[in-house]
């Protein structure tokens, strides 16, 4: 969670930091704050609530000029979202300012130690402990870099810390452990951010930091070291998208823009996947063919939307490879003592590559000597770095907290993984793989056709503004789509919404059906008659009990029309690929209903984009 920005250079730091925070506010919006170094003193302002509150305060009472600063937008963990608990936090004498993402697990012990030494804490946060410890070190004669190294060695948990010292006005020092942080490399200036969106307006050259590293920024350069004080190096890389990709581009919400970017995102996710001979190739597979052929079990881990993408993947991967495939919630995975061997492949799905639960899951898998493949959208993030292979989704920045193009490109990556394993293991003929790949390559056009019918979904949302509960039903690969559709409505419209496997209706959930209850029904393609007909039967059962049925079915499927109060037509595709299309109307509906209800679509209450704490 939390957004972090740091800057040192010739520009006015306040403008750079505030603009960076604006691009990172999707990471948390419980409070925002800034600290600048001016005339060997720290000047700060911080406000509860969204960044706009801080901007209003700064407009009324500007901070003095400064070319060194740090800023923070918060998702609250320790302490309520108040002015007092907002970051930055200062040391006892106000010489050092600190911002923080993550959780310092041993903060209570350290706080008790400081308080016994006469330190008075002004907040309820774990962060303030780090500020006091850092200031204590610099007042004892250490420079800020050395102080950061020493303090980090005392901390347990997952954290990114960024600090400035009033006595070192042209230096920003940061550290990371199990929490995202990236450096932006400029000309006579340098930047820090939770992700590259923080500084994309100024530079597209970035530096990837390793685990347990400290980075020192000055105007003239960047120095990386370990927590032990040894010299280290970051990994430079070029950001392949620009500022325009992080702007709304005329849309009212980032989320709506990202929904309509999906034809392009899906095309990019498929780009360059076939070699000159037509065979599939993936991004970084640091596993031998023999290792891939020896895999006898696949476990997919993810959280939220990524978990639902994994549920779809299970159907495709097992069908194409005949390898048993399990799907697990990342946060439950290692605690149930899963059976992992050298021939188990763990597939970790994470849009940010920093999801704490998923990161801990893959570390557990690697400790058991299993291989790990990451599916991720963020170049240089922790999960891909710690995996044996990675498939990047190439979706571009996703700013809206509720994932849309993240989900569809994760589906593409999972399809590619299944086909690639089938190619390596020989479980499908080459022409069979080519046929599915060709159908995948036609999906951007099919996605666009669905999105062209957005007005129909907007009108439906208008007719359903008074709904207080909505159900979603699906069979086979449509079941995870139902779960994802319900999640979007919960996230954005704050309505009770549930997704069910349609076959489960008679085992309990049908008791929820009452006259007028809206139920979205994802109907499988007609080519799989046994599934299609069973889904139609389920629709008849709920309609007989008064449900209002909103049916998603193929454009030429007339057999279900008689049982639909509302029909949403989908292009005809194969069963395993239908989730790519069926999820789109549900995204559009949730986005529009939330808009009509007056909610903040991009920043839903209590949520943040990247969950970087367990």
C-alpha cells in the first residue's frame, strides 16, 4: 500500500512531489503529506483524507522554496487516518523526517525502548519509531546513509523507508525490504517512487533495487549499499510507456479508460509470442526443457482478481497439458503446509509484482525446491526477480484500483503458459496449438466488439440503480467470471454481490432468489452442449422464482433468449477463451453503476491498488 515519492535536483521539490503523489494516490488515500529541506530546517504539511486536502492547504499557505523533498499518500495500518498519524513523521527534535510503506513488526518493542529513554511519541504509527531511531543515529554522528543501514538492521517486517536530514539538504536516503521502491535516473536530478508512475513525467530511465538495500540520492548520482554497509548495484532498465499512458485521456475515470484500453492491452500481451517457425516463446524462462517436462503438478497462487484469473487458467492448463492444476489463495497457501516437490511448478499471479501474500507464498515454494513462474505486469518488481521464469502481461499502467485490463492480460498470459507447456511436453499437436494461438490473436477485435456495446450496459446500470443485491452465475470457465463480476460490484458500488457456480444453486444459494432479484448469468458457448443446456436449466429455475435474469450469451444463441429479461450478446469464441469477453460487460456495468451512485470509481473506500503487507 501507500505511495512514496522522493526528489533531489534543481526543480522546486514541492511541485515534483505533489505531482508524483497524484499519480500514486491509487496506492492509498487515507492521508497525504510532504516534507521539504529548507535552510537546514525541515518544513512539513500533512492532512487526513485525499491528496486534495493537502493541495488545498498548500495553496492557502505555501511551503518555502526547496529542491529536496519527500512525500507520502497513506493506506492506514497502524493508527487511524488522522492528521496526527499522517506521514511524514519527525524525530524527537525535528531534524529527520521519514515516510514509510509496510509494517515494522517489532515497533512495540522499539517504541517501549525509546519511551523509556525519554522520547515522546506523537502518533499511533509504527513509522514514528523509525524516525526517532534515525535521528538518534545522526545526532550521534552518523551520516544519514549509515544511520539508515544501522536502523534497518534492527527492524523486522516488510518496509520501505525514505528519509531526509535537515543537516544534509541535498540528500535523500531510502531502504527497502519486501516492499516496492524504484529509482528514477535524471540529468542532474534523481527520483524515488513506489512505482515509476511517480516520476514518469521527468524520466523513463529507472533503477531496480534489490532486497535489503539502501539507496542514497544526490543531484549528481545514486549510490546503493546493503543493510550491512557493503557496496551494491541496482539494475537499470528503460520504462516502455510514457506520461500519456498514466493520464485519463478524456475519460472520467482511469478505470473506464483502462476498460477501453483492453483491445490494445490484449494485443500487446500477445505481441512477439511466436518465433519465425511459428512456435511459442515466452519472456524469461530460466528453466530447462527437461525441467518443464518433469512437472507433475501445477499450483497457481494469487489474491482477489488474480486468484480468479488463476481459476480460469486451471481449466485451460489442465485441458491442454493434462497436468493436475490447483488454485490457491496466496495468503492461505503456506499456512496449510502444501505438498511441494522439485517437480511442482508454482505459478504466481500479481499485477504489481509486490503483493506481499503472493511473495511470501513463492518464497515458501522455493524453500521447498519447487520452481516458480511469475505472471506480472511490472518490470523489475520483486516477484519476477525471485522467480525462475516470468511472463510479463505488458498491460501498461493500471491506475484504477479495481483491476480490469490486469485481469484480461493475466488470462492471456495463463493461456500462453498452458499452450507453451503443451508445446514443450508434446501434449498437443503443433497444428492444435497454432489453431488456439490464432484464435487468441483474433481476440483484440472481439474485445473491441463487446466494448462497442457499452451504451447498452450504461442504460442497464441506470435501470438498476435501486438494486441492493446482485447475484452472478456461471458454469465451467464462466464460474470465475461470475466471481470476478461480483467482486467488481462489491469494490465499486458497495453492493452485496455474490458469484456462484450454477450447479450449486440447488445446494443452498437458490434460497436467496426472490422476486426482482437481478442475476447475471454467463452462458457457455453452444459447442459444449452439456454445459450450455445445464446453464439454461439453471436460468429457468431462478426465473421461475422471480429472478430478473441478465443473460450473457453468444450472439447467435437463441435457445436462451426466452428465459432472459435482459440479453447481452458476446462474439462466438471457444469455451476456454470466453472469459476474456464475458468479463467485459461486467466491468462496464460495475463502473457505470458506481458512477451513477456517486462513488469514486478509481479510489473505492478502504481499498488500495497494491497490497504490500500481509
